[in-house]
C-alpha cells in the first residue's frame, strides 16, 4: 500500500523544495541584517 499517489509526488517534492529555499533565503537575510545592526550599534 502506497501512502502517496506517484503522479502527485513530483509536484509535492517541487513545492517542498521551493518552501525550503524560501525559508533559507529569509534566514540568510535576517542573519545579514542582524550582523549589520551589531556593527552599527556596538
């Protein structure tokens, strides 16, 4: 018994990959912003 339909699996993988990349991008932006704030206010 398969839990997912094989026809849907590729779309779900693509969706999850896009979400992971977006989360990583936002995390990188917040990291850079926090470093700039620390340098501005020692």
